[in-house]
């Protein structure tokens, strides 16, 4: 999940709710007769993934772990190396660890099947900082809470997807040629891992002809009908400096910018039944040089969560509306510079027995081009995902395994009821 908009009050409420079972009543280990047979395997895989730090641009170690893990379990793996990125020169000043970055592709073995029908994918990078793994009980039970960076976003999905595929293969509900796994780098920043996979898919020999792709991101265990689009803009207001005692001799850039921004915030920039309103976050404001000088320049950086389509141009539609609104306030003072952006990204949410949801964060769904059916689902809550209290209940992680099984079977055209 990229660029989360965290609601602090909701986040606190959820944290309390998650922490409640840590009290003495439930801290003693107890045996559960209904524990799934894969509990130990799931907890151990999830633990290994969360323990390995994999902040974006430093995903090499977790990728290597996954390759070894899957290869040891009769999967065929391929490391898809990305061209070197100069992370240290990026505008945000991240440093990589200098090690090559790669996506992990894997197929149930012993040989690679040429035409899988369903892609099962998530990302292995996390937001910073790395937070160590911790667990509320030594002996895991369904109320156990597992914390650490990536425990939700998205290593809960990675672990649950892998165990779901193991389970379906063991039960012979799917065959080795039905599915392939893809775990990408870079989702939390630019989506460069998924973009690279998408761009180079046709050079795989032979190129798979995928019918569906299942994306793992925290959706609270609900099936997402889609997510909002995004566009980011820098607004610069130009004025004329002067003595603050004689405002009519200058032109205040901060004042114009404030009037412009308020009007942008008060304007309906596009809404839809499924996704609600386009919302604006004024994330950064800068302007002027001193309290007694009429400001010559003022800058705002805004993020729009786009509630309208089409997927390709919805972001541009909103950026154009912002430009019109600013022009109506002052037709020469503003300069607007926006990234490409995108509109709402819709996903299939017709799998029986699932609650549905729409979410307000970005994902890799749109970075994988093609005509496949798209599903977006994952265990864990978006509200803790990028926070210091990132954590998941084991029973939600286990529900994730069961739900991924259903979605995979549905995507393959099976009756989910066959399980
Ligand atoms: C990477 O960026 C840094 C900082 O801008 C620059 O000094 C360095 O030459 C760049 N390296 C490459 C390989 O482009
Ligand atoms: C969307 O904006 C309209 C005003 O333009 C407001 O009446 C409505 O409550 C907003 N909807 C949501 C879900 O915030
Ligand atoms: C998707 O389908 C359209 C129309 O059939 C086709 O033109 C296009 O090439 C397809 N795209 C991909 C990536 O297969």
C-alpha cells in the first residue's frame, strides 16, 4: 500500500482494540482444537519475512530468502533483476544498500509450466523504518498478535498467498500448471518492480497468457472493488515584494495562494458512487521571507485522491479542474505542475461470500498492464499499515489463507464451494 493517508484517531482506536488481548487473561498458551494444520508453517514463514528488513531499495535479502524457501519446497524460481537505480539521487534522498534488486518469480515445480492462468502477487518492500518482529505469545493461538514492520503491509499477504498455494496443491484442488507467484520490489515508492515485470513479460519464454491476477494488499480481509486514483501537484504563486505597510504597492503571493487553496478545497473536483469524493491534502506550504515583507513567492504541494475515472486520465481530469479553479482566483499568478497521475482503479469483487470495500491508497494493480481480471485482497488493516503499531492478529492472517484459496479457485473458474 503506497502513500497511506493515516487517520490518527481511527489508528489509535484500532491499536487499543488490537492490544486488548495482550492482557493476562489470554497471554497463557492454550490449545485450540480448530487450529489449521498449517498454523506453524504460516507463523514461521511470516516471522522470517518480517524479521528481514526490506525497506524499499534494500529488498535483496528478503528476495534471496524467498527464493531459497520456495526452491526448497519444490518450486522453480527466477530472479528478475531490475536495471540499477540511483536511489541516492532520488528527490527523497533514500540510500539503497548497493545490492542488486530483483523480483521473485516462482512456479510450482519440478519444472516450470509455460502457461499459468492465474498470477498471485504482492510486494516484498516496506516503508521505513524497520521495526523488529514481536509476538504476544510464544505458543501461537488465534488471538496472538504479531507486530513488526511489514507484518501487515504486505508480508501478511505474501505469507498467506504462499501457504494458500501450498494447501491447494496438497489438496489437489489446483495443478502445478495453474498458477505462478510474483513478489515484487519497489511498491511503496514508484512501483518500479511491477512496472518492470509488466514491461518485460512478453520477453519471458514463452510469455504467459494470464487470465487473472490476484494482488495482496491489506484490505481488512475484504475483497476490494477498487481503489482511488492519485495525482500530486506543486502550486507556485508569484506576487510582488514590497513594504508590508503599503500592501497596495505589492502583491502577496501567500494571500493569493491561500485564496486559491481554499477554493480548491471547497470545489467538487469529481465524485462517484463507488469511490465517494476526490479529496485534497495540502501537504506542504511555504512562502515569504519575513513578517514585514510582502511575499513574492509561495508554494504548496497537494495530493489529490481521485474518485473518478478513467484509469488512464482520471488524474489529469482532476489536475485540469484544479488549474481552472486557480485561474478563477487569479489568472496570471499561479503556476501548476502535476505528475501524470491516474484515475480510479477498478477490480473484480464478485467472489461469493466476501464482504467488499473500496480503499483510498495506491497499489501495483494498475502497474501490471493487460486484459486479465484483477482481484485486490489482503489480511490486516490499512489503518495500522504504515504506523509504529503495525500488527496483525493470527486469526486474521489465517483467514487470509482461506480467503486467498477461495479467490484463486474462483479466478481459475472453479466452484469455490468445492473446498
Ligand atoms: C548517483 O547520484 C549521485 C548524486 O546525485 C551522483 O553523484 C552519482 O554520480 C550518481 N551515480 C550514477 C551511477 O549515476
Ligand atoms: C462529498 O462532498 C459533498 C459536497 O460536495 C458533501 O455533501 C458530501 O458529504 C461528501 N461526501 C463524503 C462521503 O464525504
Ligand atoms: C487487450 O485487449 C485489447 C482488445 O482486444 C488489445 O488490443 C490489447 O492489445 C490487449 N492488451 C494486452 C496487453 O494484451
